[in-house]
């Protein structure tokens, strides 16, 4: 039984249709809300439905190879033939389900969150366009098409970060995201050109088919290609050193943070590494780099998250940290583990962001009533919100337990899978590095549990730090906003059970599940090629972690760490007396270093931004104004004026002069026509 | 023999007249020198067997056109109170250079013949003149082969006459 | 004599060129042009002895055109003279930078 794809182009093009419709509304009648309310979520819902149909078809038939859905020939240029066609396989199917499914819930939530915004139609136009590009990114069958999606989501991200463009902070954050992403895109383009130069093709299937013979294992070329690709991934997925844009990107509307900057777009880099797993498997050095950057980012961002007061900033650094985990997963070659964490993270981080959105929404409305000039996002102004936002409170705790890695929530399975895979793959040439990453990942897990508990305690527990007048105005959010929360909470609980590790699956209570490692097997057709390369060149996976102990034991250990951290953190944080933001002293000591994010922005400012500005100013003053304007542009004008001046001196107005010139001309004509005469 | 002597005489007259025209300070003197040149040329035309053109040269050129020039000179009152208009210095050198070069080129062109010129005094033209007469020999091709050009020339003259009137009249 | 006539035509033409370059009186410039036309005429007539009668027909046309040109040119000189009261071309310098 072969797999027949159904209307795959419709999945991609429906959000584009939504963009067109909402865009027209936004331009023609921006105050109309009915059309965007219906069209915006509906196109995503239909896309999701079609994706589900394809998913069940794929589930039934289990195709071993990717299905190419042809479109048209986009770039027919000599030996470069780029087809605009879609590639449906298990990986892109999963991504499509995440994007449209989570995307639909967030669209629904946006209806409530954005209902009072003047740019309502514009918002839905942008976010529909984003979904279109994101689907193109994951479904495109070639590097250029993926790049189109890659750039497109970057554009939408820019547009949505700067959605409230009248605030300079928001506009600057948008620009920062765009410029930092450019650096990464440069890497992507270079990698793409190198791939074409070495394999003569750009479509995934032919590149991956040609890769094992075109590149030598561990060769310089494939290492360079993968490192350039990874540079692209660090930009898009906010990894060290290009992560700085993501925390600032929280300037956008919260549903945008949930969809673009947590669930989907920022995971594009993870998807890309998984997609090009064949190339990464051929470059062990790149694997060490990818996993290393991932581990470092996971740890580093988690430390910053410990000391932030802005609820969205905490979640942003948490996202950076979790993305680091995913890169650890795909970096060590455990592609299914990385994708698994991508999926569960999409659920619980979207949940957490939407929950924080609900909190901000409630805070904002309460503060709006009394016009008090307090920051609606600062956790120091919150506290005790569980009484006013019970549904949000419960669902966010679900998300917190999931991200902290507590059984039976999704994060337990996915994060534990990554941590275990690092340990199991710390063999052969990777032994030293991966052992280090494993320790870093464990520490980061501990920190994750800590800062998330801190967020929850500060926001929902204790006494409310809002003055009484505002407290009366705190209300639970409307149903369009909490229904997505509840659904995502359910997914955050159940999502992990689709890939229970075999070792845990064998344990009595902890992991009863009929299909252990279902996701791993599901993705096998996609990851098989990379796994074969790894199996051929690396020793077998270890059964024990570097310091002894099997998978099940370490799962129990990390579970214990998470629970212990949460308990201890609750006790510690509950005892801290927080005061409203305006009355608090600035953090001091090491906490200040963390609060100021290790001064990375300041360091970048001094090392990169200022020199670039100085160099630009110099170039502007001397090269642009001096050389180009002065010598080339004005110089050309001045030269022609000078020549003209000399020429005009010849124009005496005296007929004699002209006659003499005519005679000379005649003589020269003779010279040319009858050279014999001279 | 006598024709050759006469040719030299008239050639000298033409060259002297031309030089006189260029170098004379008085416009009237210039003009009269040019008339002298034209007469010399008319005589050379006769020696070359072009009797009709010779007559035209004297009647139309030396007679009509030069009188027109003289008339204009008188009309504009340029016959006296004229001031030297000969350019000197560099322009004299340049003028000499230009005319010398042109003369040299033309001389070389004559000296490097591309067709066989009859060296003697006889020419097939002379026989034709004998048979058809001096006017007939030019009238036949003029009204047969060049009739269109001839008619166009009449239009040109008409246009020139109208143009001259329009230009010279104070108010049209 | 034929060749000599051509040489004479070259000499007269050169003298005409000299006049055009060194004289400033507009009327004399005209006369120099006439002289050059006559030099051409002489060449035509001399060559017509070798080539055929058409040379003389051409001279006929040249004379007509010279007459037309003289008529129009002198009219122009008259109208210029009305404006600037001189025929010295050093004052006809509107065609300058």
C-alpha cells in the first residue's frame, strides 16, 4: 500500500490566502474585526485538518521514502535546477502538525488577546504569512525553498516583533532580530553554495544521496558546510553567540512570542540540522561544535533566567536554554531526541507563553483601569495571582512541571532522552566532550527547574503585591484564551508518552506504554541515512553513562533532581520578601551580573556595534562622501565641466576659427580616405 | 603654343587677382580683384573649350553676382571708413598653414592621377562643340539627362529670391 | 595644360581658404567662398575635357547655386548689419560659450 498525499500544497497555500484576505482587510478597513477573526484561525484549522488527513494516511501506510509533491520548476538555470516542490516525509509531517496545531491554538488565543488592538487585521495578516513561510520552510524539498521560508519567517518575525512600531524599543528589537538573523543567513547562503559546488544539486534527496560519496568522513569541506549551516541555525534558533535577539524579541505581542519565538520559528535551526543530518553525521567536528554550543547555551541562558524579573524575559531565556538542549540532541546525532524535545517544547513553552500572556493581559487591564504606571510584565508587581487566574495558574504549573522534567509530564521524557543520548554517545572520539556536555545538561536541567519555580512562586503564590484598587480589576481571561491553555496543558501532559524510552518503558509504574520509542521509529525513515553513517564510523552506543548507571537509573536521578529543586526552590523563594518593582533596589553582586545578562549586550555593543558604527561613520565620511560623492560623482561632474570649459573656449563665435576647424577636418578626412596622397 | 602662353598669362592674372582679393584692405578693391580673377578664369574656360560656361562666367558671375556684392557694399556704405580686418600673427600663420595643407593635398591629388588625362590640346569635346555648337553641347544633357535638377534649380532660385526679400526687408 | 589647370584650381582654392581664415569682413569672406567655388568650377571644366560634357553641366548648376547663395547670404548680412551696424565678424559672436 503506497502513501498518497492529499492536498499538500493546500496546507501551505491556505495560510497565504489568509494573509491576502487579512492583508486586504488591514489595508481597506482596519477597524473591521469579523473577517480576520474568522479567516485568520480558520485557514490554519483547515491546514491542520489536511495535515491530519495526511498524517493518518502516512500512519496507515508507513512510507519508507519521502513523497515529493511537484510544483513547478522555479530556477531552471543550466545545471542548477530548482523545483518548487514540497517534500512530505515523517519529519516534515511532524513539523507541519506542530506548526498548524499549535499555530491554530495560538491563533485562537490571539482572537482574545488582540481583540482591543487597532492593528487586529494586520496582526492576523502577518501571523498567517508567518505560518505560510514556516510551512514552506519545513515542507520545501530543496535548500533554496527552505531558504525562502527561512527568510520569510525572519521577515514575519521582524514585522511582528515591531508590531507596535510606534514604540522605539519595539522597533529596535525588530531591527536587532533582523540584523542578527542576517549574520546567520549569510552562513546558510555560503553553505548552500558550497553544497551546490560539491554535489551539483540543491534538492534534499539528491544532495543526501550524493553526500556519502561526495564528501569524505570528517573532511574539511563537509565540516565547513555544516559549520556554515550551523551558523545559520545559531542565528535563527538563538544560540550563542547570536542568541541576543530573542530576549529582545519579547517586545512583540505575547502570542507571537509563543508561536514564533518559542514553538516554531526558533526551532527551524533544529529542524534544519535534523534535516541535514546526513551532512552533520559526516562531520564529527561539527557535531562536537553543535552539541557544545547547545550545551553552553542551555547552561548560560538558564543562569540568566535565574535573575530576570520580566516574566517574558524569563521565558525567553528559558526558550534559548531549551533550544540549546535540542541542539545538544541533534548535535550528538540523536535526531529523534532533538525533534522530540522540539515537539514537547512547542507544547509546554507555547503554554507557558500563552499563560504569561494571560497574566500580562489581566495585569494590564487592571493597571489600565487606574492608569497606574506600573510594568504589567514585572513579576515583582504580581504575586498571589492564583486566586484571580485559577485556570491560568493550573495550566502554567503543568507547563512548569513539564519543562522542569517531572514525570509524567512531556518534558521528563524528552529532556531525559536528550540527556541520556549524550551520555550514551560519549564514546570513541566524543568521549571527553560529550561527558562534559552531559554534566552541563544536567546542571542546566537543575537551573531550569529552579527559575521556573521562581517564576511561578513570584507570579501566582504569596501575597499580591498589587495595590487594592487594581486587585479588584483582576479577572480570569475569556474562554478563547483559556481553551488553548487547557488544550496545550493536555498536550504537555500527554505529548511525552509518544516516545517513552525503552528502558523506562520496561519499568513498572513510571513508563507503561504500548509503543515505546514510537516517535523514534516514526522518524527512522528520515534519520536512517545519518544513523548508518554514524554506525559505520563510530563505536556502538554505550549502555552506561560515563560515571556508571544505566538509562533508567539516570532518568530516576534527573526526576529526583527536578522534584527536589522545585521543592527547595519553592521553600527558598517563598521566604523572599519581594517588593513592587518601583520600590525595589537594583540587584547587587553576582545577581546583578545575571540580571544584566552577563553584560553580553554591553560586550557586543563595545566589540561589534560600536566599531561597526565607527567604521560605518568613517566609511561614510571618507569613502562615501569623500571618494564616491567627491571624487566619483561630483568629480565626474567637475571633470566634464572642466572639459566643457576648455571646449567652450574653442567656441569663439568667430567664423574664422570654425572655418579653420573645418579645413583641418577636411584634411583629416583626406588623410583617412586617401592615405596615398600623403 | 600661343594657347599655352595665353593660359599662363590668364592663370597668373587669376592668381594675382585672388591674392589681391584676399589681401586688399578695401572691400571694393577686393571685389574688383575678384572680378579680375573671374575674367582670367573665363579666359581659361575658353582655352579649355568651355565657351558657354565662359560666357556665363562673365555675364552671371562677374556681371550679376559681383554687381550684387558691390551693390551691398555700397548699400552698407563699406566703401570707405573701413578698418583693417586682416587678422595677423597666429591667425596669419594658421591661415597659411591651412591653405598650404589644402593646396598640398589638392596638388598631390592632381599629381597622382587616377584616370588617364589627355596630354595634348585636343579633346573629344572639341569635335562635339564643332558639331553641335557651344550652347547645344551643354543644352542637350542639361534638358535631357538633368532636366529634373534643372527644374529644381529654378525652384531653388525662386526660394532664394523670396528668402532674400524676406531677410532684407525691414518689416515683412 | 589640363593638369596645369587642375593645379591652378588647387592654388585658387588654397587662396580662398586663406582668405576665409584670415579675413574678418563678412562680405570678403563671401567672396572667398565664391573664389573656392570658382576653383572647383575650373577643376570641373578641366576634367570635363577628359571625362565628358557633364562637368560643364555641373558648373552650370554650381553657378546657379552660387547665385542663390549670394542672394540669401547678402540678405543675411544686410539684416545683421541693421542690428549691429558692422559686417566685421568679430562682433558676430553670439554663437559662443
